[in-house]
């Protein structure tokens, strides 16, 4: 694997340590409700980070902590949101899967954000040419009709819509072959929509591969589907992994650590410390107050 | 001027005055101008902001919400209100919730127009009035077109609310004239109290009964009132609100004396009974005016049935002026 700048690795490991900490807090009974960690998929939003601009909109989903942290580097606000503490991004109302901050928004209904992203892309195409709307969806979400209605609309109206598919081979407990006939590529082709699959787990390689494609969404508007063949390391939410324990999904970090042990150890220790400090500090905060809306 | 023309002019005016307004819907472009011609002429005047969509009610509502999220304003036409069911998730779970679920208020200026109601022989899936399925959703207001309220004002008000609104439009009402200032006919006058059109007997005293109906039933209600006056010597009043939900007539100071002096309140609506707007209004009246009301509020809904296509079968199921008349007579004397 290519060596990474400390800054990139720090963000990758911030996300990893954050997610691990969430699962630990759940086990200790410190967290309420549910959460979906992106363990194993951290490199997707981190790769895209320098390729997206502040003027771009991001639509995230239930597995969105990495998307948020890659955009804002704000573990305090996110953890406060998840723990319902003061300083929460959305006053504790939205929680893990309903976040909004500026041009970043997530919702908990699969596929729902696609038409909304198309609407935002329509606005951008008129008033801010060059900016795009990016929607993250999973492979299982291709079962939702909203995805196709939105793809059709975006293709017809040539909207700058970047669909980032995190194809981790599973939807909750259902493996992709049991829930998807055909392929994402075939479905995109049916709409005449550009599609590109990425197998690389290496941030530098991913960036090199997708940068020119994302640029085309800005200069020659129309939807683009980027399908990341990725790997969910952890449970769907918490303690609900029904995959056979023998089969370990591929972990980009195992490969990176093997190639760059010293940097990994140093940066991981720093990330872990940071998350521990954030967790202690946020846990000590008073409850979030909903100012009402 | 007919109601359809008033609505069409309202949309022309809105698009002309506010460059951030978009109109989206199926088959709304000229020369077709929409299934009910409400959008006629819009696409020729405002080609970039009047957009014909594929048959994708969910995506239309979602894209409109996206426009609103990005700072624009959007008016959606659902060809037949029945199909709002296909946009339910976007309206209820996204647009309405987004106003408050992110902690701070997110303005969502969005109007979803729903041509509704029967009496036209379109059958079970093209004749419904779906209000009750959208009642009581935080962040979602329900309005209905009436022959009293100028639709430009109604559209401006909905968009100014900054939350998604459904606008129900009775398809028969489209073809009827707007009531001119003050007079309904030679017997009845009307005036506005708040956003509620109040129809009364010219020079009349206390009403024997008071009807409360959405705009689509206004003509059937007035017809029932004429018969009740001329054949039964009963003087009635009629309340027609522009906003159906939230709506609390007993909370409008200008309406309380009227409601307190009336012999019977009867709420009539299209759609089947069970979890309805009328039941909600009645519950509010019973609670607020307990001890003042002379009788329990009478309710009129359509029959518990799908809406048949054949004209004689459809007539049996839907609320007619005669249904309202019978309910009043029964409520007062029955
Ligand atoms: C409309 C809808 N149906 C079901 C769910 C429950 N649910 C949440 S995540 C999920 C699986 C999603 O799978 P995928 O799109 O592959 O994303 P992943 O979880 O693998 O990241 C399901 C079924 C939901 N949130 N929304
Ligand atoms: Mg998946």
C-alpha cells in the first residue's frame, strides 16, 4: 500500500477509533438507541475528501459517521449528538442517522435522499455550476424505487449528482446475491448513467482513479455512480453480525499497518488518545437542550 | 371567474413575482397544461422553472424538497391526489420532519397540490380525498381550495409558513365560479373571520344550525342550506376554512359567539369515516365548547366504500347536498 500523509492516516484512524469507542460505549450501556459503524469503509469518505468542495452538498445515510468526520473533523459534535449532550450537532434530536450541518444532511430512510439530492443538484446546476450533490448509498438501498426515480430524473435533466455506492456485499443480514438481481453497473447502464467500480482500498490509488471522473460531473453535468467494492468489518449495528465468524472481511488497515508499522502505531495511538479525551469530555457535559424548532 | 382560472392566475402571478419558485409535475407543459389545465401557459412564460417530470411522484416530491432545502420554493402538482400516496415518504418522513428533526428549524417552502374528490366518474383510484392520511403530522399543514379564498393569497401564505403544505383541490370546484365579494346568492352573504369564510343568511338572526366544511363541499353545503331554509324554514350558517389543519374553530374568537348560539354544529367532509378531519374538528369543539353546545356535533362522511365508477353507484357513496340536509334534520329533530 502507498504511504499516506499523517493527516490522511490520522483522519482514517480517528474514524476507526471513534467507531470502536461507540461500540464500547454501547456495551457499557452508555449509549441509547442504535448506531451503525463504518469500520472497514473509512477510506471511502477520506479518499473523497479533497475531491469534494465546500460548495458541494453531501447526503449521507445510516452508516454516516465517517462521512461526517471526513467533512467536518468534529468528533465532539458528533459524539454529543449520539450521546444527547450539550453541543450536539442537531441538539440531540436527530441522533446518529439524522444529521444536518450546512450542506451536509443525512436521513434514516434508505433511498430517500436520492430524489432530494437530485433537487439540490437541480438548484446547483442553475445557480452554482461546478458544484455537485453527492449521495452515499449502500448496495441494499438499490432495492428502493426512489433510487431509480432519482437516477432517471438526474439523467434526463443532466444533474450534477454523484452517487457513491458503498457496496459492502451485505444489507443488514442479507448478502447481496440474495437481494440484488443483476448488478449496480447494469442498472446504471440501463439509465445511460456513467458508472465506475473501485476495488482499490488504498486512498492514494482511489483518489488517482476517481478524481478525473468526479471532475466530469462538474464540467459535463449528469449523474455518475461510483461503486466502491468495500468491506463491512463490524456488525450491521451492534452485536447483530450473523456472518460466519471464520470468514474475516478484508481490512484496509491490516494491509496498511503491515506496510507502515511505525507510522501506524504512532498515528493510531494519537487517534485513540484523541477519541478517549473527546469521549470523557463529552460524557461529562450536561444533556442537550432542544431549543425547539 | 372560475376557480380553475383563479388558481392558474395565482400560479402565473407567483412565478412572475418570485424567481425562486419552481413548478414540477407530470404533463404540466403547454400546450397540454396539466391534466386539469391548472398550469396552462406557465411553461411558455417560465420555461426554466416549470418542469415536466416522469411518472415519479416520490421523486417529484423529493426533488421539490431538495429545491426547498437549497433555498428555492417549489409547487408540485400530483396529477390525481390519490397518487400522493406514492409521495407519502417524501412528504411525511422527509419534508415535514426536516423542518424540525435537525434541531434547528430548516425552512421547507413546498406546496403539494392534490386534485381530489369524485363526482366525475373516474372510479376508485382517481376520486379520493386523502386528507385524513396526512392529519396531525408535525411540520405539515393541510389547506383546501375554496370558492371564497383567492388562491394567490393562499399560495403566498403556504410558502411563507416555511413548512410543506398539501393543497387539496376539489375537481368539481375547478369548474365553479369564485364567489364575488360579499354575496353568495340572493339569500346568503359571506365574510371572512380570520381565514374562515362565514356564510350567513342575509339579515338573519341566530342560526338554527352551523355547517363546517372544506372548500370542496361549499356548493353542496350552500345548496343544502337553501333547501333547509325554503322547505324547512331553518336558517343556517356555514364555515369554510382555508387551512384545514391545524384548524381550531373554537379557538377563533370571532367564531365563538356564532358557534355558541347555534342549535347544531354539523361537520361534513369527503372521504370515509374513521380518523378524519371532521372527527378531529368535532373533538375540538366538544372539548372547548362543552357546556355551551346544544347538541353533539353531527358528522357527515362518504359511505364506507371504495368510490364506484358508474354514475348511479358513485352518487350513492359520495356526500351530496341531500346527505348534508338529512344530517341536519336528523341532528335537530331526529
Ligand atoms: C426504507 C428503509 N427500509 C429499511 C430500513 C432498515 N435498514 C437500515 S440499514 C439497512 C440495510 C441497508 O443496506 P445497505 O444499503 O447495503 O447499506 P449498509 O448497511 O450495508 O451500509 C436496512 C434494511 C431503513 N432504514 N429504511
Ligand atoms: Mg451494504
